[in-house]
C-alpha cells in the first residue's frame, strides 16, 4: 500500500492514511489503520508519504517505510555536512565493543562501511533495518574470502552514555548470530566520547534529539568509504538496499 499520512495517534497506535488504490482489493480512500508496531506512530507526521504492507483481514499496517517526509524529525541548530563523493573522512576515534580505542584511519586501504545507530532504537525501519542490512552484508562478504579481507564494517552509536562496550558487544553478537562467540574481527560496534559526539554527528549529517522516554529522535546516515579514506557513496535514509551497497563495495575493492 502507498499513501499520505493524514493523522497519527500516539495514544492508540493508529494512523489515518489517504491511500492510493490497491488494484483488485480496494479503491483510493482515506481511512484509519492500526499499526503492527504502535510505538512508531510518533515517527509518522501529516503529509508524510509512506509505503506499507496491509493485512487485508485485520487492516493492520506493517513494514512501514517513509518515502517522503513532510516534516523533518529533527532540525539541527548548526549547519550539518552534506557528504560528497571524494570528501576526506576525518580520523574519528571510537571506543569499541571490547573497550579498545579504534580509529577510522586504521582501516585505510580497505573499503569501510559506516552506519550510525543506537542500540535502544525501537523503530524497525531505522536502526534495526540498518543493523539487519549490515548483518546480511557481513554474511555475504564472509562467503568471499578475498572480498572479506578488503572490507570492514563499523556501526557507530550516537548514544555513548548508554551504549557502553558491554552493551555494544551484546548487541553486536546478537546481529551477527554468534553471540558470545563473536570475535568482531570484521565488524566493530563503537561509540565516540560525549565530547566528540557533536563533531561525529555533524560530519555524518545525523540529527539526534534525546526524548523524555529515553528514546532518541534521529535521522540516518550510512557511508561507504573507499580504500583512500574518502567518501565513495552516502545514503542519508533507509531506502538503500544490500545489493546496492554490495555493488559499491565490489567496484571499490577492485
């Protein structure tokens, strides 16, 4: 289903949508729908264009993707960076899941994939999708030893106060499927210090606002960094696909 959000009710976990017609099932109409994940009602604003999977028996919407945002969730107080191909990536320092300090510069010579997330994110199409996509990429790369050796993944948390090394280790092990047996040789989960967090968010163009319920309203940013340490591709939303990124990785690894 595709349509435009008319209203969203956080209390009931429902959204009213002006839908396009679904051939063979229903004409275009405006009607309320329940959400399979009620907590994402706060992420849907009037005027947003969405796609979703509709259960025709229960009228419940699932797998919602915001393909056109009418109102940004976050308006930064500073001018953020629009990443451009060929732009040098700063040698940011992070503390990883093992409590060790790592630098982006140490991976120079490899194709590096960086995505920004936080472990408590409840929205399935935001951080959860980014981590699932990275998990799939990690598995695909693992099937090609030569390509695996030329790549590295880094998931950067913008919630360093909560996302301690122990939390990141548990979170990362769950996404790789190896849990306590994970060595993190190919995929780091890390966070900057609170002091350096603003510079990281500004460079990667991520708006992040802490809310009263301990969630963070945020935007997304995934970057493919070439072996030369420069931006090769930037995906500021959640529409990118695993195949799309794998194509960039193969091209750069050559």
